[in-house]
């Protein structure tokens, strides 16, 4: 039953008055932030503000009922809202009836994509969005979100369209030349209230306080009529009507790339939030179940004129801190939004758009984080390049944000393939402490008759040629070489190309008078080699579970064939006789 109806796992707990009360308090607390944020996000998506309330009503309830997280709260978020506006800009005038229709169709498509991926259990596909790509894209999106609100803060009107950099320059020029002072005053008041309360009263509903205060000031001063300021205006009363989204195959094709990108980004954001909170709540998160919940929320929401939704970090963290115990807190929040739509919408008529812009800027300020990009560079320079490239490409292609992330994913995959094509291959020798280390890095003496090589990586079509080249390079430098010992512990996977390369190299070396031995092969690799007959053909005596055993066999054969002038194995640079079998014989 839990698989089909996840909420059955917690709905019985509501019989406990303490749990029910905790969820009620958390639901009310989240609603105080949800309502103003939802209206601000709708503005960011170039939709009338009340469409944010539509997204805050039913989708969070559906996501809570059919998702796996007890604390995740879904709804409109800044990043997805920006991507929605960017996706629709080429097809309709922002704010127009056509734009609204297309936004609902986009929500339907996002829901269907997420739902299908969840049904076939392909939630793992989001792993192709690497951390560097997400970092670069998120930072770029945050910059775009912030700059997109400048005209609202300064009360200027700029025609839409054009490249991102040209539009930003136009907005800045217009804002400096023709600023609307009353609007700037409202924006400053909103920022002052939110920053002040967030710093000195962090537990207070600082977003709601800013909304109430600036709305009151706008009403009292007749901000719209006398000063020409922009306000939310009339909001239709009542719950959103049930309407079937427009079915247009041509539009589906045009929006597919954007819808797929939003579906992936929204889910990455959602699952990251759910897992972050789960580490504190000690709850298990089912990725595919969460994907189904988000897909259903978007799908059902599209029939009630919702914009695309995702999990919200701010509201989910607030929900957890407020003491929520089950998903019922999100149901409470959704119901309170419905109450607002039914009876309280007149209260938002005088809400300044500058206040909504300030709310958006406060929300995205935390998204701009360049330290993780620097950290990625320190971990692996390739990752730093991917993150920085995704950042600049996303800005350059704006408003076509999907281009930036698609190129970022491509760069990330290319960087991964590049790394795996040339993994670490080292020649090992004995270090004074008895361990085996990279002979070149540590300046260690090597044996002229025995070469011990370690390969760290999967042996597949991309790396097989590289490994073969390294072996032949090593052999060419050792005219007296008689035995090659391959430490295969670092090989986790082998494909047909890798196996064929081993056959070719082993036979070639044998013809040249060099025998090949393998040690510490992992079971999955050994099974593959056993199935092909490679082990039987080469002989079981050429495969050993420890370096010590492999070297002992080689030393014995070497001593019987042609005793070493150094007196091997006693004086061999590879001698490990003093180490008992079974200990770790290497350190590279």
C-alpha cells in the first residue's frame, strides 16, 4: 500500500494530538512565507502574481501525498520560475493570455516527463547533472534572476527581448536616467525590514512583515494613483478553474527541450533538499517515489492553471525547524492558500511589485556561491573548468538557459571520459618501510628482470589503448625484462576491448620472451576473464591473490632459469619476503 499511496505511512500518526498540533503550527508558519514568495515567483516567471498562488494551492498537497519526504514543501521556486519565463519568451509576450496558456502547457509537459521517468525508475538519470554543472548553472541563474528585477526596483519599463547583456545594460541605463523615486523608496523599505528582521529576529515571518508594511504604506499614500507606482492590482477571487491545457503537438515539440531541462533541474533541486533534511530527520528518501510525487504535482497542477513547481529549500527548512512531523503540514499550507484565494485576495491589491522584486532578490542571494566552484577546481581542475564554463555559457545564451546547461552536461561527460581514457599507470617498487610505491615519484630502484605495474581505472574501449601503450613503453625501456606483473586491484571493470587488448599484449610479450602475471584481480573482472577463456588459456598459475605470492613464483622461476647476479630474491628491489602474506603490500 505504501508503494502506491505513500501518505498511508504517516496519516495514521495524525491521531496523536501532539503530531497534529505540530503539523498545524508548521503549516501556518510555512504559509506566512509561501504566499508572498509565490506571488514574487509568478512575477519572475512573467505571469500575473496570483498565478503563484495557484501553484501554491494544489501542487504542494499532491507532492506531499505522493512523495517520500515528510518535510519537503513544494511550490514555485525562483530558479524554475526564471527558466519558465526564459522558455516562453520566444513564443509569447510576457504576461499575455498566450504566455499564460503556454506556461500551463509547460507545466503539463514537465509533469508528464517527471512522471514517466518515475514510473520506469529512471531517477538515476539526474546523476548526469554533475555538481560542477549544477553549481555553474545555479550561480548564473541567480545572477540573471537578480538583474531581471532591477527594472522593478527602480520603477522603469524596458521592452523585452534581445540578448541578456544588452538588456541588462538597457535596464541599468534607464534606471539611472529615469528612476522612479517612490518605487525606490518602497524597495528600500522592503529591504530594510527583511534584512533587519532576518538579522535580529530570524524566527519572525520577515517576508510577511515586509509585505504587510509596504502594502499599508502603498495604500495609505495612494502609491498607484498618485505616485504612479506599480502594484499587484485586482486578483480574481476563488479557486483556480479546472481547465484542460491546450493540446498542441507543434508547441510540445518546440517546448520539449525546455520542459525536459526544467524537469531535471527541478528534480535535482528537490532531491537535494529532501536528502539534506533527511540527514537531520533520519528519514529514508526514495528518489523515484519523489520523482513520481513531483510529476503528479505538476501534472495535476496544470489542470488548475499552475506554473511549474519544485521543492523549495527555504520553505522546507522552515517547515522542518517549525516542528513538522508529517506531510500533513504541506496540506495545511495548501489549504490556507485556498482560503486566501477565496476570501483574502482584496488585501493584496496595493502590494507593490517592488516589494515582490525585493523578496526575489532576498531569496536568490543565497544561491550565489562561488566558493564551491573554487573548491571544485581544487579537487579536480576539470571540474572547475566545467563549472566556470557552464556559468559563463548560461549567461551568454540567456534567455535560452537550456543551452547553457546542455553544453555544461556535455563538457562534464567529456571531462569524465578524458579522465578515464588516461588513468593512472605507475611502476611500483619497494619503499624502505616495506610498502610498494610509485618508483618514479619516490625515486626508487627497480628490478631489471621484473616489472610491477599498477593500473587505476576501468579497462574499457577508451582506456585500453592507453594502458597498452604504457606497458609497451615500460617494456621498451627494460631490455633484460623477463616478467611483467600487473597489480590489477585498481581495475573495477573490463569490457570486450579491454579483454582483447590483454590477449594481444600477453601474446606479444610472450613471443618476445616476457611472461605476464596478474595479481589481486577483483572478482567481477576475474569472472569476465574466466568466461572468455583468458584465464584458462594463460594458465591459473599466472593469477595470484597477493603481490607477495606472485613475486615469490616469479623469483623462484627466475632463480631456476638464470640466477640474478644481485643474488635475488634476497637483494631484489621488489623483495617483500619480510612481510607476511595478506598484509597491504603497497602505498602509491
